C-alpha cells in the first residue's frame, strides 16, 4: 500500500505512432497541490485522463489511493473528482438536477446528498443560479457548478484540468482559494495548467512536462534555482527546455 | 461582388468538402448503389408477388337454381380447360366455406327478376385474402363476357365481399401499418441516438460522463433504453394515430360501408414495438458514436436508416409468410409479425421467434455500442475523429484490438514510387463503377443474352480492372496477385468449389427460399438446352467468364483495397457482401455473399487469385452440370438433403484445413 495519494510510474501513452506521454513518473501526497505544467501538447490532459480511468495506459502503472487504475477504474473514479478542461455540464439540466444525478451515480444516500448539496451551495455561492439550466449560466457560474460536481462525493483526490482557462480574475481567485481549502482538508490535488504564474501562486510542487516527459520537478523555488536562479518560473521553464534541446 | 472572389471561396469550400472522405463515400455510394439496389429488390419482390397470385389456382363453387348454376359451372370449366387457373368444385358450398378458406370464390346465381333479362351472378369473396381477391377478378372476367362476340353478356355480374367489417378494417390496416410502425420507430430513434452520442461529444460532456463511476455497459444500456423509449413512444403514437386516420378516411369515402377495426388485434400489434425500438435504438446508437459531430452523425445514419428500412419495405410489399428464415431476418420479422397480429393470423411460435430473435439482435448491437463507447478513441482522437478501421477493430476485438492496432501501425505497406496500392476508397469507387457497367450492359443482355453476358464480363468487369491497374501504374498481374499458387491452396480451392455450391445452396434454400419463377428464369439462363446454346459455350459463359472477370475485380482491387483498411476477416466479409449485392437479386444475395466470403478467404490465404478463380469456376460448373442433367428439379427429401449438407460441410472443412496449411507454409517460407 502506497502512502502517496497518486503514484505514476514510467507511464507511456501512444496514439498510433505518436507518443503523447513518454515515460512519466511522479507522486502526489495527501494534503499537497501538485502542478503539472507544460505547453499545449505536452501530454497534461492525456495524463489526467489516464488517472481518471478514461484512457488506458500503453505501458506503465498508475495508482490512485493505492488502486491500480488499469485494474479497477471504477473504484478509482469513486475516489477522485475530475474537473475537465471544458466545464462538461449537461446543458439541459439545472445544477440541482446535475448534482442529484451524480450523487446517485456515486451511491450517496438521499440525506447525505441533501446535506452535501446544501454545503456546496453555500461554499460555492451557487444559490442564485442553482435551479437554472446550465446552458444559460455564465462561464464563472458554470465553473463553480462544475467544481461542485467534481467534489460532490468528497473525493480523496482532486484532478483539475486547466480549471482557470477562460475565467476572469475574480473567478480565478475564487477557484484558487477553493483549491487551497481542499488541500488544507487533506485532499491531494493534481492541477494542470499552462499559466506558469498561476502555478507558482498555488502549487506546493510542480512537474514541468515537455513532449510527454518530466523535464524537472520540485517546489517553484527549487525549479527556479535549478534553472540558474531564473527570475520567474516561466524563465526557468524556457531555460530548461533550451538545455534539453542542447543535450539532445 | 467579384466573380474571382466567389470562385476563390467556392474552390476552397470544394477542396475542404472533398477532403472529407465520408461525405465523398456517401455522395458516391448512396445514389449509385443504395438506391438502385433497394429499388431493384423492391421491383423483384413486387414481380414475384404478382407472379404468385397469377399462378395460384382459384378454387370456385357455384350455388343457386341447378340449371343456372350448371351454366355458370360450364363456363368456368371451359376457362379451366383453357388456362387451368380456375378449379371448379363439384360439391355444394356456402359462403362459410369461403370465409373458412376452403374456397376462394362462391358464385351465387339468381334468376332474372323484374325488367332484367339475364340472371345475376353474385361473386362472393373474402376481401381479406389475396387469393380470394385474385379469384374474384378471374371469375368476374369469365362471367361478364358474352357467349359470342357482339352479343350481350349472359350474366349481370356483381362482386360482393363477405368478410366481416372488422376483418376488412384489419386487412386495410395490415397493408400500411406494419411498415409505418417500423419506419416511425426508426425515425423516433434517429435524432435521440445522434443526440446522446455525437451530440454529447459536440457539447463537451463526454469526458464528464466517462469519468463517472459507472460501468460502460450500464451507461450504454441506459442511453439505449432512453432512445428506445422515445422510439417506442413514437411507434405507438403512430399506431394509434394511423388507426384513427384509417377509420376517419373510410367514413369520408363516399359509398363506403362503415369500417370497424379489430382493436384487440391492433393492441396486440403493439407487441412488436418494444423489440423493434430496442433493436433500432442499439444499432443507431452504435453507428452514431462513430461520428465527430451532429452533422456527421446525420450523414452516417441516413444510409443506415435506408438500409434498415429496406427489409421492412420488402417484407411489407412482398406478402411473404412469417415462416422459416423470414422470422429471423432483422426488420422483416417484426414487419410480418405486426401484419399477422393485426389480421389475427399470428402463430405463437412465429411470434416467439420474432420477439426473441429481435431482442437477441438488439442485445448484440447494444454490446457493440458499449464496446465502442468504451473506446478511448472517442477522446483520444478528438480532432481526427474515430478512424473507421479502429472503430471496427474495437467493435470486433474490444480493447485488445486497440493495442494490436498500435503495434501494427508501423507495418503498413510501403508504396512503390510512382505507383498506388488499392485503398478502400478505390475499392468502393470501382464497385460503384461496376454497378454503372451493369446498368450500361443491361440493354445488350436484354437484346442478346449470351453476347451481352460475355461483353459485360470481359469488357465491363475485366476491362475496368485493367484500366484501374494501368491508372495505378502497376502491372495487372500484380494488382490481381496473379501468381503460381501452392499445391495445397489449389487442392483446397478445388475441394471448396466441389462443396460450396451444395452447402450454400441448401443453406439459402432454408434461410430464404427463392420463388419458383425466379429459379425457372435462372435455369433459362444457364440451361444449355433451353437457351439453345451448346454445353461448352454455356460453360464458357456462366462458369469461365465469371470465374475470371468477377474474380479479377472482386478478389483483385476490391478485396485488396478493403484489406488496406480492414482486418483480413473484415475485408473478406465486406467483399462477400458487396459481391452478393452485385448479383442484383435478393434471392441470390445470401448464396452469392456466402460464396464471395469464401472466395475472398481463399484469395487471402493463398495470396494468389488463381485458386479463387479455380474455386469459382468449379462451383459454377457444378451448378451448370446439375441443371444440364436436370438434377436440380428433383427433390430428394429431407434425409438426402441432410446427407448432402453433411457431405458439403466435410468438403468445406477439408478445404479450410488445406488453405490454412497453405497459409502457414507461405508464412514460414515468406511471400
């Protein structure tokens, strides 16, 4: 039994002749926010989809809460909350109907569902639009409803795929505060983004992903130091990519 | 508005549209293949139906004052002697005999009354039976004529339907309602199926759905159940609405007696709705999951909709019995059962056979849909869509197929510079052109059968293959895989040719027996004595020519082209189906398709077209000899048939062993 909430070992994922993920390894501990950073096409979304049991790894092992995703994807899905990079809300259902549906899928009792929904409506300020159809919500409202859907069953692991994409400053701030609060409740949070500044603000540790492989890993400060005391994480990333190109 | 700008935009749009191969395939295949095939099949079924009612003898009896009845009987007997399509019963009869089906027509003769000078012949018939209706027309024709030319008619003829109003209502309903129910169930499934598959992808909610803690099979079963519910509601609403419309229409029609409907029977017909809805929902959801967008799903499902409708349309038009293999053909069974339930003729066994088989087909489609939905390719290739090959491979092999696909990808054939290897697109295009050839040579065949067949085969099919080879920059030899076969594959092909016609023929006879007149017309083509050709010439025409020319096209570029996209099994099955359809005859579809699959397997196993040609030749030659000797007409009884079938199966098994051995030897020693 691993102590890590998430453990990825030598993960490879190929689509035909293209390797989207090429030998990736990292772990995320409970009560930690781990940022998976990289440019578009680095393999972030593919990795997160494998973790959520949506894609099957070509080789390598992925464990969530000690359970092998390839062996038992259903148990894994029960233990994690997955927020996709599109909000992924059913447009013709209201927030209340959507949460009710997912609560049933997670096997929650009627009373537990009602209590949890009340708590989330208060925490995420969903009340003004909770009974409106999702198709009529603003981007920020959708994202908050989507977060409520992801954390509804109080999962041990939270996977957020570019959650701030398209959000304004206020909504982004709200989301970061929520993620920190979840971390403080002991949840493991795996977070992907290509906004390096945001990752620097939020993440305890960061894995820099480039062409499906981990370029470097550590705290934001450690990464900057590893790149020759780079002034920002963005600069550190550029130097590390350039260094790898020179090595190749 | 500048013309140059308009042209610029048009060129760009055309380039984009024509790069969408699916749109192209549907644009070409649909008008060239689907419509002609469906209309050809429809015409054949209609012709068969007309022929059948023409050849059935009308059983007639007379009643009334003896002298008058004898006169009528004498007239009818003269017709019997001349044409043999009326059989006059000597025993007395009543209208009940017509209703019970012992008789088709009863002629009631009434002496002249009042100002009338000739007796009245009342032709009583059961308007709910086709045979009785045909008999009425024949009898009325005979009696309405005069004894001598230019004389007044000997009888005043009046036809009178004697079926109860409810039965007539049921009959009218049974003519239109089964097809409408099935079509409306399909239509009811069409848009919801797209909405929950391609629509879900388009709305970006697929990932959310797939990340939920629910098994894919349960997820897909739920989706199919939702679509099937909507389809069933659509079917049931149509059933009710159409019943009321028929009633209303009958009331509006002038002079028509009030129509009543057998409501209990109509309600019983609802039994076909749930299984039909389940079947079509599963099929449409499976196909819809292939599409990248709502529009593409519509494009893909439209031909599927027509193809699903075709069996029901043929069943509705054909007046077939719900017996034998018909109950097990998807679409046909439910249509015929709905008809039989409405007229109250359904048997328990037939009903069970249809309901159970349709549910099994629906479940199989659901399993396929769930496998497909399980595919990570739904998300793995958001931009490129799901490749057809991957889709089918996943459908057949599940996720094992996906992994195999990854490993097999780099092993694609390396093209020779300046040449093209056949692709699936080439195969379909060639097939479509071959259909055009078939239509182009049809007038020549109608004018002179022998030269017409020869020209079609050697110029149309072989010529097309040769032109294709030239266009692709490869020698015809290579396109056809014309190479020396191994001894084992040749022996296997010979054994296949000797056994296949027996097994395939007997299976087709059981699954879908062809009407007598179809067999007769086929015999006319192949029988040397009937066509006035010698045996050798007929052999050249119906055995050598197809063996060379059809094989060249079908087991040449078509099979090889499909092989570039599908697994060997998939390519062989698809080639077989295309080959079966190409015979342009619904009665020959099953045997031709089965033969086509076998011949494709031979060509692939031996990696040479020669054994397939040999097998095709022997198969056709065996059939020719059978007709030549007149053995095909003899019915040897069930026992002989079973023995022959067993013999054929043993032969085929031997052929398979030899061909597998030939394939293994080829693999070990290299190509």
